[in-house]
């Protein structure tokens, strides 16, 4: 039976291709082998294919925060803007990562007076979860302190973060207990201090691929777990800022084939409305080249009860975002992007978006703001050429625009996108080849903003 595993910890439904799994889990177990070469004012890296330059971004009002991992200088860096990205202050050293291998930035949260950067890495032969926190009353005095959130006997990886007001939640996959479990820590003071660790999954099987969403006093956590024999989507909710949690609920048991593996859930919430989409291997033997069924389930009462599970298509890597009554879902099909939306309780017809001559959609970012829908695609033609394309809808997902190329013709390592009002913010990292074989590269970090809803982007280096 197919199992959802990677590195003995997290599985993949099919080993050949899971873009979402790659997006979530690539980089684990890699020890960088670097040859740093300097000359003519530039820095290049040999064997650059094993290195990643992650970038994450948060927007809070007119404040924009962009953090990145610089693999050349072994550092996590941050730049901040207080005027919506028009200007940025000098770079800030968040943490010197010398001696930490396989560093991956996993998220950034900015709320009010605090900024939290979540990352993971291997130190002294063990993988751990780290949080770099800065609390400031004026938004300018950003001085970071870093703690090891996992700090236990087993490997810890694949963390996720969200926050509501001063309450910050971090969950991850942990091997301390033998089988993999989903652990959670909570901060009630913006990330300065954290509670004791909670074992959220606490099951007899393997629990993997957590996702969480915080909204008001509610926090929702979902993952996949094989305690029942095959992997299934499992869910818990708290309505009191994480003080207590509901019993686990298995959602994917209503999939078409109960023996099928289901997992890699994406989730979003708006108050007491919770929406989830996931993949199931029940269509692994179909004939159209799409290996997985895409299912959706939702709750209108904070996860106390759920709708019937509905199959919405076939493909992989689904993602869901909601704002009010508008719910949007995008996923990767064999021949491009698929998109659908739900307003009220009715799921609209699926829209197909072709991606021209690009071979692979590496990742999708989806955001919803009022009636505006933004979709960012990271596309790859070959190992030396990538493209960032932006697609939007101004009518609640009824129609989709033609793709707008934000960046093309370079190697793009990572990208982040957020929509706030009329603004669309994009940050990305790229590699520039310095020789014909691209065995040496320079790293660059960039920011783009559209003030007209994504029709035109201005770009700058950061």
C-alpha cells in the first residue's frame, strides 16, 4: 500500500511527483557542500544546486517585512519598510546560522508590535525548530532573539505558524516519541515566551504534514495520520486560544475509496467557517495523467460538524483561501492550473488556465481579499529557467485574467505573495549563473509591488 513518507518521516503518495510535497519538504537531510569564491565584487557558490535561498514576507498595514536566508554568509536577514514598500531600511541580521545545516525559512508573522520568523535546520546531528522574535513599540527597533522551540530528543521538522492578536501558534512534526507526532506550542505574548509542548496528534500511527489557522480565539489544526491503516485527514479545533482542543475528527473517511491514502491538506478559516482541501490516491490508476483526486470539506460551526466531502477535480497540490463568503481553490492538473470558487454553498464550474510552454508548475500561492483573487505561479521550463506569473480575478472568481509575467528567464529559488487592499506584494530569491554550466551562481533577493490590483508591477532588489 502506498504510504505518505519522506526520509522515513513524511510520505509521498507517489514518489515520482508531488509538487506540494516537494514545496513543503524538500531540503531535509541535505548538508551544504560549499565552495565560496569571491572576485570582482561578486560572490559565487559551487555546487549551488543543493542550496536554497528561501524568502518569506509579511504585510501589516503600511509595514512590509521581508526575511531571507543568505546561504553565502550563513545568515537569516530582514529588511523592513514603513511606507508600503516604497523604501526599505538597512538590512538587519536576524540570526547567524553558521554551523546550522539545511536551513529553511518556514514563515513570518507580523502583528502590531511583534515580528516572528519561523525556521528549521540541523545542528549537532539533529533537526530542530527555531523562532526568531522581535518585539518593539514603534516598529523601528527590530532586535531579534532566537529560541529553539522543539529542543527535545527527536528530529523536529516541517513547522507551520499562525497568530491572532498576541497569541502565536507553532506546530511541527516530531520524532521524539518514536512514531511521528504533531506537536504544538503557544505564546500569549507575541512570541516572547511559549507554553509547554502539547502533543496534538497523540496517535498510534504516523502523523504528518500539519497545517493550522488562527482566527480570533479559534485555532484549527489538520494533518494526515495512518492510525486506521491508510492515511487520513485528521482535524482538531480549539475555541479558547488553545487552552482546550476538541477530539480528533477524521474527515477523509468519506472519500470514495476508504482504503485510499489521503493527505497534504490545505486549510483556511473565516471566524467559525473552516474550509479544507486535500489529495487522495483513489484515482492513482486513472488514464488522464492526473494521479490524485482533490476533495473538499467545510464546517460552518467552528469544526464541530462538517459537510459531506465533495470531489472537486483531479490533480495535485490543492490550496484554499477564504474571505467572508468567498472561497477559492486552485490546484495543479496535468496540463496546467485549475481554479474554482464557492460563494455560499455552491461550487462553481472549474476554470482551466494553460501555462504555455513551461513544463512544471513548481508551486501555487493563492490569496483572496474581498472580491479580488490573486494567484501566483512559480513555473519551471528546465533547471536553468523559471518564471513568476500572476493571475487575478476582480469578480469573485467568475473570470480569470490572462497571466502577467512578473519575472522570467532566471533560476528562481523561492517566492512569496500577499494581497492587501489594492496592493499585491511579491518577494523572491533568484540565482544568476556566472558560467555556461551554471556550476557557480550569485544569489539575489527582490521585491515587487502592484498598486493597481496586479496589472503592473514595479520591482527592486532588496
